[in-house]
């Protein structure tokens, strides 16, 4: 089975559309319509691993930045489904092991979670300083697993007195590896994109807590479409995914043309080991 999480936005006054059914979705793989054999309505439980790799988060400290980060994570958990399963790892600053930590978490979820809804959320700043190209190897591994990786680059503005470099670090520069000692291209951006996740930016001082709350609401609004591909080939290739809304009469006061699905645009089919 291949599982595709989908959120549907509505008009400006309705960020997420709920109440849709399986028959309201059309799923295409490489332009060929697939039969959606499993359908999960919105607000289903998620197995969710959180990795906090932040200079602003000091173990055993009650400074303002650490408090805000922990409060933001706790509020994120409270906003989610009460049946969600969370694992939270706070990495000690200087550990130089963020990529290894991501590797361990996606492997654990892939091997032990039977929930079709699972993901890894990484909140980081300029924490990682491992050098080299460990991110490239992680990309190649992660794209073969069905575990989306969402990454939030949460710098601490220098004006707040935090240790981070501040938001002059443009998110494109971060993704390309020009700010947090990464090399070999858009490491974080591709890692998120290859797995069906996304890369965001929010300053840890003011933007991170409300952003996490909004993200929790988006996750609750997601539907999941499960299908068995009509293409049996296992050939180490990408397959294009497209999701369309099919609701001729709309939903209440929402017209079909105002419903915009958001889903990953491709997934990778690995060769058998």
C-alpha cells in the first residue's frame, strides 16, 4: 500500500475543508487513475517523532528561549489528536549527530509503526556542524521509506540575546547548505521534499509557537488516501502523484473550484533488496 496524506484548503475564510469522503478524491499516478482502497478521514491519530536540535534549547535551563520552545512543543501536542503517539528527543548542543538522529527515527517508525499516518518533525537552527555530506546519504535512504520529514529552521534573532545567527540566515541559503555547515546541495530542502514533507522557517523567539499551533491544525485536517499501484515494477524510480477534488455539488457553501488539495507530488519505488 502507498499512503498519501492530503489537506484541502477552501476559501480565504476557511483554511481547511473537512467532511470530505473517499468519493470526493481522484488520485493519479503518472497520469493513470488509481483506485483508492483505503481512506482515512481527517483527525486520525499519528505516530509522530519530534527531534529538537537547537542551540536555543538548553538542557536543565529555564531561560526564556528554552521555555518558549518547550511550551511551543507542548502546545503542539495538546492541539493534536489525543490518541497521537509522540516521541521527543532533545539533542545536547554540540552532539554533531542530527542526520544520525533523523536516520534512527525514520527507521524506527518505518519498522515498528503500523499506523499509515507517521512522520518526523525536526526543529533546528545552526546546530549541526558535522561537515562533509552525510545529508546526501540520508536523502537516498529516506526517500525509500514511507515516513515524511518536516523540518523547521528556527533561528534565534540576535536582538533577543540568543546564541543563534539570527534570521539574516535566508531559508534558501540554509537549504543549500551555506549556513549550517552542510555541503552538496539543498540538503534539508531535498530531504523534506523527497519524503513528502516540507521545509519551513520561523524564528524561535516569536514565530515558532504560533507556527507549531497552525501546523498541528493542518495535520488534524489531513485525509489519507491508500492505494495499490497498477504499476508492479520495482525499479528505483520516482512516480508522479496528482490529487484532484471531485465534488460536483461542492460541500455546503464551498464550491468545488474553491477546494485546493495539497499533497506530495511524487514518491520513490525502490528495487527489492
